[in-house]
């Protein structure tokens, strides 16, 4: 349902009082495993309530499956590949600094000019503290007015982001209750694993911890909503609930399968229909466009996000997602997600899916998968990520193959559909000015890697791993892989 009259109701509400407040609740490292989206054993009463009081979007996708490119795109309403923010944790080095093109501005700047107070916070032990930015471009460090909307001048509308650690709690759990994690407790035996992961006790435990992080994030959502009500702001605040990308798993975070790019999205607030469902395709950057629309701000020229409601909203035929360098690991992938199909292009087909990466290889989950691979205990679907090479193109019918296990790229019956998706991506790369077309220079790569090697969390073992991985990237590049 397109909710064609929701924008009119919102306009009436806004004309009767001050502009609505706008709140983003952004959760880290979680896919759509919440009650209103993908049903699991996790209990999510607060997110369930949000969905009942607003609109849930069942086909929302990030433009990048890792935090800094995703957040860079979200805060500008532009594809990260268009603005040069596509390499994860880039622009940390002054030598490799990325400056936004003229006319591209972060939302907080635009909204402050429109009279909003702008805040960026994170919820820690029921307190609002300074929140995550992680933008891959140069920005003024005074971009935000503070962390907590309660700091605003009386009567001033606010735009606030509250970031929740979400799936990152999964890495901090041990077997049994952990202080500060609010969960009913998930029995690993009750977990239903996707078929591309082995039924192993360690994998089950890891997935159970992940679902417990879903319950913890839901509890935090309840804390935030209660805070709005306590401040008397609930009736005039548009709340967006979403995650920054999918779960940090072997086929999730950093990758373009559904586990990595499909996220929950709910919008609730004045003028928004209640208990409504939208099944059209939505890109993460559309949240930015809708935020500007709600605030009554003209869209910057070239804005790539589209409003979700109102006369300017248009259904998307497809959503493109992109993966580029993540930390030291050089990569380039692009995907086209249409209503039924997924097309993935691998630009480094002579490298394995599981390229060496210090961050992911340090996870207990990855170690378990590698051990099972070496012991020959993975079936073909589970072992595929360890193949030394991969196809240049993958193509999936998500209606018959929702887990993306059977690529149809060589299937003659799907040839015409494959070619259509290939052409969509080719056209998008050209029209959007995909800056991933030009590889990161060795100078810029070395400048960024020097910060990793000398970072505050360095250990002797970690530095040696990084050096070995960097050397491997350069070796493959020299070999033309």
C-alpha cells in the first residue's frame, strides 16, 4: 500500500504546531531478525509496538554492508560510491582525505540551517552519551550541537540520532547472563540456522547470542520511546527505526547477500499511517530524503535518496549495494536487488570470498568455520565461501531460492533476466559516477594502513596479522588478481 494520503495528514499536523521532531534509532550489526520482519525466537515487544503504530518497510536495503560507508551515505542521502566514501574507514589520514563535492552536505548542517537543533548520541546504561559518526569524508567537528535532545533550547525542534550497539553485544557475551544485556535468554537448541551455516554447537551459540542482542536492542528501544513520552514529545516526533547493515557473519556484514544488506525499517509519527505495510523496494538513503521532506527543507540538487511519502515519492525498480575495501582487505562488489532477483558482480573473481581480514578472522565464529572447513565437515553450500576463486557474476531467484544458494548466472532460461540486471548495473555505474571504478591509489592505501598499524588498539600479534594481510593484498594486485 502506497499511503498516498499520509503526506497530507502530516502537512495538516505541521501547520498546526511547530515542525515535528525527527529521531533516528540506528542499531549496529543486525539484520532484519525482529518480530515484524523475520520471525525468530527473539522477543521484540517494543519494535512490534513501533510497527503497529507506524509503517514497516519489508524490503529495505543498505547501500553498503559495513558501517562507515553506510553511515556516510545515510547522513548525506547520497550513494557512498558517488561521494567517494566507499572504502571503509577511509579519510582517517590527512594525506588521503575525502572532501565532499560542492552541494553535497551532511543532513545536520542542512537541518540546523532550517532551525533544527541537531544531536548525535548513543545509549549506554540508560544514559545518552556522544554517539558514533564514522563518516568517510571531511566534516566540521562541530557538526552536532550535542548528544542529548534535552540540551536544546526550549521550543526548538530537534533532529537526533541514537545509536545502539546492537549486534556488537554478541561479541561481548559469554555463555550465561551478562550484566547490562537485557534478554530473556536464547537456548542455542531453539535456534534455526540458515542452511549455509553448519549445525555446530559453536555456531548455534553464536547465533543465540546474536538473537539475544536483538532482544537487548529492543529493550533499549523501549527506553528511548519511554523517554520521548516522559518529555511529552511522542506526539510530535517522527521516529525512524533501522540498522546500519546486517549481522557480522560470514555472509552478512561486508557482503551483498540478503543477510548483509536487508535491514528493518519502521517509521512512526504524526501523519503516518498506523499498522501499515510497504513491500516496495527502499534504499537506506531514502531515510535521509524523507527526513528533509518532513522538516520542510528543499532537496539539494542531485540528492540520490527519495522521500518515502508524499508527492515526491517514487517506487524504486531496484536498489544497488556496494562493497569496497574493508580495513586492509581490498575488495569490490556490486549488487542489484529487484523485487524478485539479486545480481552480484565480483570484481576480484580470482580471490576467495573469505579474503584475509584481521577484524573478521579474529571472531570465534570465523575460526569455527575455518576449522570445520579444514576438517572437511562443511557441505558444498557451506564450504563455498572458502573456494579459492568465485564467479564473476552471481544471479539468484529470491522467490525460489531465498538463501541465495543456487546461482543462475549460467542458466540459459534466465539469460534475458540476467542481461537486464547486468545492464541496470552498468547504467547505474555510469549515471551515478561510481568512484569505485578507479582503484584506491597505493599512496592512499599506505597512508590509511599506517593508521591501522599504529592504532591505539594495536598488539604485536595484531600488527603482524595486518602486515601479512597487507602484503597479501599487494601480492595479489601485482599478480593482476
